[in-house]
C-alpha cells in the first residue's frame, strides 16, 4: 500500500489509532475523534445569518471523562510529521490540554506543555506512544497533586439525559476550580460572560466536591429570589434531596446544601443576623453568585457573612468584576482562575453578536436653552440654562423627544418586519418608563388593540408589570413584546429571545452597560434569535471603545468620577436595602429586600419624592438628525470608522498589495470560497455594496475600495468578453450557453455561474437538460468545467 496515496482519515484509521490503542487507550472511554469544540461564529449580513467554521480537533485523549490529557493533530503522509503541530498547540492552549502530538502516520512529534525548559519536543515511533497512566503521572507531577487530592480531582461529573455535557470553557473552569480547592486554595474567582452558563458551572463544581467528600456543607448565596429559585429547580435539580432554601429567618440545618439570599441572613440588628446561628466553621464551601454586587465591598453587610465563615472555601461568580480604587473583587478573591469573555463567546459562536444603531437627536447634540421666563405645561418657570442629554428625562422632560424615540424604534421594527421581536427599552427612571410606554402604545395602536399587553412597563412599582415578566422571558409567549423598564431588567433576567435593546438613559458604569448587553447575548436558534440590535439614543455605545471593555479584570488605580453615581441615582448596587427581607419570601422577583413601597424592588428616587424636580415641556420640537449603523468587528471591537475605510484596512491586512490579491483571486477555484473566507474574517462586502454600488461584483468591489482601482460594473465586464470574439472556438449551442452564463453574471454575480446546477434553471431549458448540455454540448463534465473556468478567466483579464 502506498502511504502517500492515503487520505488523512485513512492515515488516522490505519496508523494513528492502532498506535494509540496499543498504548492502552480505551477507544470507547478515552478516545474522541473529530471533536468540534465551538459552534462557529455567527455572521450577520443584512438579513442573512450564517455560521462560520467550527473549530475541530482530530483526536482528544482523556484520562477520565472531561479530564483531557492529549490532543493529536493528523495530516496525510504528503505532509511532514510535524505539520500539524502549530495547529495542535493552538488548540491545546485553548482547550487547556498539556500534551500535544502531530502525526502523518510515520510516527509522532510530542510537545510537552508541562515543561518550561530543556527538550519540550521530540519524535516518537508509532510503537512508543505514551500510555494513559504515563501521561497522568506526568500531569500529577506537574500540578503537584497528591494521592488524597487525586480522589477529588478525578471525581466524575454529573450526567443524565437532561444534563448536557460541558462546553470546553465550562470544563476548564470546573476542572481548574476543583483542582485548586482540592489543593487547598481558599478563594476562587470565575469571570464568565452573561449567557455562558455560570450556574451550570457552579453546579458541577459543587457536585464533584460534595460527592467526593471534599466539601460536606455548602452555602449558595445570591441577592434575589429569582436567581435562587431558578438555580434550585434548574441546574441544581439533581441535588434537590440535599438542598434547603433558608427563609422566614429560620436556621434549618436538615440539609447539607443551603441556598439563601444575603438579606435573609443579615440585618441591622444582632437579632436579624441569622448567619450567626451557624458556627463559624459550619460551611465548607460558599458559592457567591454575582459577587460583584456586594461581596467586593470591604464594609458591606454581605461581606460580614463571608467573614463570619472565615474557614470556608469561597467561589465567586461574576460576568462583570468590579474593580475600582475602593472596591475590588481581586483584592478579596485573588486573580480570576479562569476568564471567558464576551468577545470569546461571540467568536466561538456561543453568544449572539450585535450591531449598533447610534441615533443623534438635535436637542441632545445641540442642547436646549429655554427663552427667558419659559413656563412648562404645569406652570413652572424653567431655570435659565442650557439643558443637554444628561438633563433630559431627569430634570427636564421634552415630551416630543420621548415621542420621537418611540416613533424611530417603531418605524425601524415595522420596516424590518420585526414588530413581534422581544424588545427592552431602558429608561432614565420609572416616570420615563411610563411615558415611553404610552408613546409606544400610540405608535403601535393596531397591535395594542389586538392585545394591550403588546406594550408594557415592567418596573419595581408595578405589580401587573412584574407579573408579566415570566411571560416576557418565555420564548413561546408572544406578549409582552415591547417592554419599558428602568433598572429592573438590567441583570439576572434570562430573556433568550430578546432581539432589540433600546437605551434612552445615561449610563456611565461599564458594569451596568455589560449587564444590559447581557440581556441580548443569548442565542435561541429554534426561535430565530441569532443576534441582537442595540439602538442607542444616549451615546452609551461609546463604552465599546474602552480598552477594558472586554479585557481581563485589571484593578483601576484611580476612580473615574464618571462612574460614581449621583447620590440620587437609581443604582442597583448603591440603593439596596439589605435589611428588610422577611415577609416577602414568596415574591420570586425580590431583588434586594423591601423598599418603602414594600414590593421588594430597587428604590426609584424620583418616584419616591426624594427631591428631584422635573420640568415638563410639550411644545419644543425635536427631530432625529442622523443615525449610523455600526457592526461587531472580527477583532471583537465595534467598528467606529466608515465601513469603506474599515473594509480597505482589513483587506490590506489580508492582501498587502493588489498583486497579492490578484494572485489569490486567480488561484481560487471558486470565487465564492474567497468571499466566504473574507466574511469569516469580518469583512462586510454585502453591506458595502449598498454604500458603493450594487452593480459591482466581489472582485471589482475589492479592487475599487482597497486598491483605488477604477471600478467596472458586471455588465461592462460581460460586454468586454463578448467584444473579444472569445466564443469563436465553440459550437453554436455552447456559445449560447456561455452567453447566457455571461448574462447571468451581469445580473447576479460570479457566484451564480460557478455551480453546475445553474444549468437546471429555466434560462437553459430551450437548450436541454443539465445532463444533455454537459454531455452533448460540451462533451462531458470536465470539458464543461474547463469552459466555465476559461470564461471566468476572460472576465477578469482586465482589472
């Protein structure tokens, strides 16, 4: 058998797999082939949504389930033995796998990532591949794992038919946490973007530590009932026989795993400090959900609970670690043991990408100064000064501004056939949310007539709105559809089908901004939710440009005064009443104890009459003067330059010169493949066509935009071919077919003539069937493909 003639798959089956199995690896339990570990980034082009390529490892070897030790990248025998190494190293780093192998069937190159010096790569013959025990011993030595710790580290995950296997990043977070705790680390911080499964990750950590005997008593802390209740009946359901929820200020010690709200354990008086009824060493493990909300503060009542149980191991979970001069998760927990960012989630295809529509309103951009003695609709004389967007809806209400925002969004939804898409409007306060609800109802009176719940306000002061929250976040429920809110929906509300987020509120906090974005990042392919749109009326999307928007949590040396809330801000971290919780346990949306209204939600300073005065003006005209669509770029940043400049810069990164591009174009068998490659790299060709002109194909679009070449239309290119008497060497019917292909190119583009299936279209029926055209007119498939290839070459002879 000629090894050089074998495919990669045959090399794997005939040489690599036998060598691995001979070394003692169990095919059923320890070997996985063609492992796709991402879903493929979602690519949005106009109204078409596709997925990019998934990342796939050829072979992964596991010591035990979800404890991978080695990765093998294979190539056919026409490649060198180490040809797959660089790809394998990239995958090994992403998947946190220490041993990487490359093979072409002649042997293996081993790269030992556990070594920091000496020989880290060497060649092995096929019969010298290491056994599972050999690699595990090397791993244990590297990590310093003892025999006692090994029992915890290797304990099984929980599995049944309803429990999905962990994604690769969840597995890394779980394994690193379990290993660190088994080795005695007493505080662990996990940073995982909203929508990436923090509670599932926490469940597997608790399950493995609890079942292995490493941690016998567990406390799970959160700050809202909805988070506690959803977690108990959701991801933690397999442990329900061991779980108790602390309520009614009763220290129930009958179960090993306790769930509690912070505010149900603490209070202003010693009598209310329920946590003190548990001994300091009662809990072995404490999980702190959304740990940025309170436990990061040295002097918070929540921290008092953690300090009491000082001997317990603490695991903090957050999507947005709070790091300022005065408040730091890192100071308490230490550096994050694992971070999975929004950017990485989008790149892997596990989170929805977004586009941003930034809308400019004249009064926001120019300001508004009332004439002297101006009286509002209630007879109040306005203060004589310039009001800007920070004032609007806070100290000054321009009613026509609210109406223009409602009209802009409603018109956009109508134009794009998205009127039934779940949409959240984030407003300045409850009063603003009320007015926005009314304006939206007027703009959508037809759908409101069908169902008054089409538009609803969901805020802390409104029981009817809160009662509909469950329906809003349930994908199968149509109503409510458009909801207005203030702070209530910024965090913890899992609305997987939310397609539009509208911000008409001043937001300076990066944490709050990330939490709001998290309402849209979840994917529900079965409901067509693949991406979301942020419509920004307050220039909040400027925060995308912050270099720390999606970076690792780094402590800020100085406090940015823009991030400090005004003392009467409706800020969920600053206005929480930690003390008054009893009597409200049955409210599933209790966020942080009761406010003055007794509804268990965050206080709204204006609505509670805390001194903020508003003028209301109804006769000042307002208009939208500009809007701009911005896209999520391949580098994880929002594209802020013009689409034309962005495309030019990115194409030149791919092809530095026109000659490089021309060479790649001529070498690419099917031009559609090159276009798809560029799209995966974040180059928005289809969107650029609308800006530059829709009668150019990919070739001319790139030459014109990236290399400043004069652009030819498709029709001009087709006519140039016809003028050159190119068809003289073909028979009459073949000339007719090629001319029809040229016409099709002129009307639709190169991609539509490269597929042989084009011959099935009605345009060619008068000549014959696809088979008849290929065989009788051109003499066979190879001859037809050759003719099309020559035609394409002729099309692009003149650049």
